[in-house]
């Protein structure tokens, strides 16, 4: 009979779980999304501050992955084979999570009427128009939380963003728009604090 080493397996399992939690949802998009732990239940609901409609209900979406380790890999690499498999599973789940978020954002944007469709090449003016349509929040230092998620025409958007932030004509318009959004954010935060 071969030894089982339950204490070592237990330590490896706990270490793996801590490592998984630390590295899960660390992609550039998923780090921007606020997270909340739910200990039970099959769904959640929320209501936007500006809506008087009923709360919107959502059910949880399960994201899972699995991996197998070849006997040869386990013999050659030892625990490293396990960690490599786990990292692959984390990446797979994060990719699935990002797809889910992007689809939800597309759905919300179209539902709110804020979807902008472009024919031809996107311009700095198009990006300014998009920024004007969306609510922008700011941190305690006055920095905004803008994140731009791009699709297939990534280079065209990069060029438009470069032009927006380097051409004095667009810099002035951008700064004016951001200052207007910052003032609106500060006013709403001050009103909220008065109510609290």
C-alpha cells in the first residue's frame, strides 16, 4: 500500500484556494468591476438611483472550468503541473466573465438608447460624443473612472484616442467636458451627503 500524505494534500489544497482567490478576476476589465460576496441565494436585484421603476432582478450566472493533469506531467513537474492547470482554469473563467460583462454592457447600452453606431473611421469627436452621453464618476482626488472597451477596430480607436489627448483642439474640448462631468458628479455627491 502506498502512503497517502493527507496533511500535505490538505496544505496544498488550502494554499491553492488562497492563490486562486488572489489571482481570480485580475484582468484589466474585471478589476474595474465592483465585487460583492453573496453567501446564499440564487439571484440579486438592484435599482438605479435615477429610476423610479421597479428593481431589476437577475439570477447568478455560473462560470466554471476544469482541468486534468497527465500522469507523465505530474511525475515530471510535480505540483507545478497542478498550478499550471489551475492557472489555465482561472484564465478560462476570467475570459468567460469578461464576455458576460461585455454582453451585459452592450445590452444595457442598447436598452438605454446610448449605443452609438459609426460608419467609417471613428474620430475624436465621436469619442467626445460618447463621453458626453455617459455618466462619469470621480474619486476623492477628482480623477475619473473612464475605461474604454474596444472591439475589432482597436487600432482606429487608439488613433482617435491619441488624437484626442494630443491635439490642442481636442484637448480643450475634452478638458471642458470632463470638468462639466466633474461638477455634475460633485453636485450629486453633495446632494447625496445632505440626504444621508
